C-alpha cells in the first residue's frame, strides 16, 4: 500500500513490504527509498494506504524517528512547527477498508531519503479465512520492488491463497508460495522490465491490492490457547457446529432518497439473499417511509413464501420521509408475535436487518430517544444489524443502536457493487452457530482478561480472548464455554502452546457505549496501553521530530488514527427552515474574522440582531481558517431591552441596569415583556412577549484544542410572528420564499446530487446535503436535508453578502 507521488527528477529506488504474521498477529514494515536527482531541492511525498483495523507503531524518515504521544502533548509539539509553516503527517480515509498516511519532506539536490512505516494488526476471521491486504501504488517503475509475507501458525495452516488485482498472465508466475505444516512464505518481486505496462513504456502494472487469504487447522476442541511473557490468547472457532435456525425481519427504507439505483440494487440483493435462506428459517419484510408496510402480518416459512417475494413492489415514495423508529418497533412486534403464536422454532435466533440511507424525520426523530425505544422493545432478546446506505446517514447513531442490541452497523457505499456489498454483509451474519457465548477461565490462574462474553458466533468467524496469567508455568488449565445453540455448553482442559515472538499484550480495547464512568475508565486504560506499546489509536498521535541538532529546532510531523463516522463540521452555516414546503435551504457566509453581519432587522417593533465572527486560534495544517459566530447583539427598542451574548457570558441591559449571567449557571429571569432562560453550559432562550423567541446555543470545544474555539449558534422560533418588513441575512426568509428545483443530477460527491434552482428570477446550481438542526434537540441536534446554495448564498439572498456588514454590534449600518 505504497503510493509515492514524486516530482520531476526524483527517482524511486526501492519499495519493500515485509509482513510477518504470527498467530494471526500481523507486523508490517513498508520501506521506500528515493533519490532527488535534480539540481534543486524538491518536496517529496510519501503515502501509504493501510487497513483501517491496523495501528501505526512507528514511522521514520531518514534519521527522523517517530514517537507515539498522548494527543494533547503531541499537539503542543505540532503547533510549534505549524506556526513556522512546516509540514505535518496526516491520516485520512481512503476507500472502504483503507486509510491513508501521508507525509512530505523537502529534500536537497542529489540527496537520498528513506521512508519506513510500521503498523500492526490482529487479523479477523471472516467467511472462513483471514485476509492480509496490501495496497501498492508506486506510480512509476521501481528498480527494486518486493513484497514478502511470512506466516507462522502453531495450529497448522489449512490453505493459503495469494492474488492481486493487477496480476497479468505474465506476472502471475512470479508469485512464489511455499507452504509447510505450520509456515507459509509468499514472495513477489518483479524486475523493472516485468513491471512495465507495455514494452518500452514508462508506466507500471503495479497498481492495486495484493491480497493473501489463509486459514488454520481446527481441532474439535474448545479452541487453541497460546502464551507469551505471562499473557495468553484464546482462539475459539470450533468446527462442525450445526447452524441455529433464524427468524429475520428485513426493514427497508423506501423513502424518496432511495429512488433509482439504490432501490434497484436493494431489490436485487434481497432476491439473492432470500434464495440463500435455509429452509428451516423464517423471515419477514417491512418497507417504510412515513408509513410502515409489512409484506405479511407475521414471519413466514422460507420454503413456502420466499419464491413469492419476486412480486413484492419496491416502489419508493415521492417524499424523503423516514420513520425509522416505528419501522424497527414493528419488526420487533413481528418477531415477538412469532414467538407468542409458536410459529417459529423454540430453538432459533431472532434478528432484524435495517437498511436506510437517511435520517429519521417523521414520527420520532430524536436520535437518543429512538435508541432508547428500540433498546427497550428488543429487551436483549434479538439482534439488530444496521446498514447505512451512502454517506448521508448518521453512522454513529446506527453504530450505537446496533451495538446496544447485540448487533453492529456497516456502511454500504454507493457504487455499482452495492448489491454485492449487501449480499456480502448478509453472508457474514446469515449462519449463527452460537448465541450468548461465555468463555470462563479459572480465577486462580488468570487475573485479567479482555471481553469474554459475545452475543453471537457466526459461521466462518472467530472469537478471541486475551488475558494475563498469574502462573507462567501452567501446562494446561480448565476452560469453560457456555452458549446457546443446538448443543449445550462444554468444559475441558486446554493445552497451551508456547509462542515466543507474538506480543499479544498489545491488544487494544475501546468501549464505544456504556456509562460515563465505564467510558472514562476504558479510555484511561486504552490510553495507557497505547502509550506503553507505541500504538497510534484514536487517543494518541504519531509525532516525528527532527533532532534539535538540525537547525536548532524541532520539526514534528503528526499522524492521528481515524474512527468510522468521523466527519468535518462547518460552524457557520445558515439554515432556512421552510415548514410550508417541508424543506430547507442553507448557505455559508465567509469573511474575515471580526466582521459583524446583520441577521435580523424588523423596524416596526425595533428588533435588531447582529452577529460577529471570529477565526481559528491559528492557521491549521490545511491552511483553511474556519470562522465562527462568537458574539451576538440583540435589541428590542420598543421593549427597551439590549442583550449581548458571547461565548464567555451574557449581559442584559434594561432601564439603565445591567444584569450579567454566566454560562456556568442555570438561571431564569422573567420580566413583564421578556423572559430569559439559561441552561447551564448549553443554551439561552429569549422569549419576547407576543413575538418571537431567539435560541442561542453554546457549542463547547475542547479548551486545549490547537485551532478551534467555542462558538455560538443562532435560531429563531415562531419567526412568522415578525412583521412583513423584516429583513437581514436570515430575516428576509421568515415569511417564506418561492423557488423551484428541477434537473436532479449526480454531483461531485455521489451521495450529494446537484440540481437547478429557479429563485428570484435567477437560475442557480444547488447541491442536496444535510445540516444539523438544534431547534428541537438542543443537545444532539438532528440531521435535516437541505438545498445548499454556493458562493455565499449569491442569488438566494437579496444583494450581496457584503451588503449586510455593519459597523458595530448594535448598529444598523
């Protein structure tokens, strides 16, 4: 997974990938050497794509060696370099299974540079095999190119397969594979001539994924236990277990956003999945948008009803209305009914598979409340698997809801193979072998273990438990396995294999759900392990620092670990809610920090709202400065009230008096014409009698964040109570706006289509996207769809954005 993007005159001398796997634990070292042959210094880029499940443990660049530090400490080093305009290493998402580490360095003329990246990964068994994926993209012919993988499995290797997406008939024989009882070696090293895309061409064939799949021998016991340095690891995947019958309800979103390719691919996947259902299984189908439509009133027997699903109409709604809450609860009712009416087998597993491409916006739309409702209804008696189609879903919402209910979430990418993605996910969970799996170890032999309770064991997967032993001289100890399945629990002594080169102490556990205390404890332990074992995790950063002897200064590079669902946020987006049209418009206004904009001006009652923006603390590595609202001025001249709200405090001026409120307190002030309600650390609600309400939210940012600041959000409630004369950046939309949207077409981002909007006599290119609205849920907000108008709202707002700039917080001009 190396991608070297070099400039003219830079020659890549070698690219080497050296991977060693010991008992499923993969240690990979990627090395690239380059020479700047030019007579001037040049910036050289080093990029590596590595699996998302892997953790970077070291990076070196010539003599510049990396050290893993706690994020806060790493940022302090990093900030000093950024302020001097020096470069940083970055990790970002790259495709479905990979993330990209990239770094650049300025290399003197006629100089060499060597990049070395080390990462480690505990391989996960899926569909009956382990997979080692290496992405290689050298972008040019390389004098020395080599991929070497050595595998050692004490249990014995049952099979090994190696292939690559770029292997031609000429390259295929170059993949050397040597397999013995417990060891395997895969070697691939084409010469410079063999790399050429054609005779005499400078292009390379090496461009894609090199994939190794293998599995191990499995005795009919309670698994395999191995030990090193006082720690043990237990692999549990017993062969030949009979599958447990399942009762599955498919809950499928058919709202307007699913129209076209999405719903066609979903239907094709469903038809293929139903063909693969086992005869003893039961199933149900629920289609939903704003309404909930079960295909049948109860779960039905596969052998009788599956062939008739071909007549089911997967027609989408004309509206983007999504009622996830009621759809999932209806699925729970179907499965409950199957139990109470004795329709389904007593020994069987219940599961729900939810597929949606959007956010709940009909019925219950509060995300935490939906999670609570679903968790209460399921009651630990069934599993929920959540599939998010595209990038417009709130993945964390689905992820938490799945994990709360013995399931998980998976993102389905919008692409031509979405049907295969859906089928592939179903194949992973389609054959449950055991449920409520408990692995128990003697208290007098083990003093610490990782998670040892698992909701399910699926065919082709594996359970892994690691722990610390109190006695290093144990030859065997009793392992007990309790689980629900066709067979009951078992217990027996399991022999221990000695493994000298495997560091299973490096296993890393992060709990995403649980109480605040549990999260805090888990975070502290995970941070300690990350620092102890030099792992780049979501809690740490890799910092690469030049020795102080060079130029007398540090020049650190930073790499962070990504997590699924993490998104960039924009903090100054105006959202125009149009309830009469069940729609919304949104736009950004960009200007220099310190600028004050008029947001609302209604001259009849004398209402004025202005907002001032502020910039980041310093310039981020990407050079883009974010701006935020940090101060609002509000006047109601008729009532004689003036209000100044900042991220620090709130000042109220009335009748010559000043009252100061702090965000750190909860407070309520009631007057004859205006009320103020401060919710501690969170929001201010200003209620003007017989008029509008203004809601100002305080968004707190980690106080030690190197760039971002606390900022404010502004919302108007009951805006229809304003007079027809109201204006301002927001006020001009309080009584609605006429527009028409046509010509929906693919945009730059597949999940965000473009369209043509006709508004105020103009034709605008707009983009369909999502923004977070905090009016109904002040704490979490909710994602709402909106049409985004580009270029500072040009064409949508009256005049130009600069027309709304005023000279003071309480000024009209």
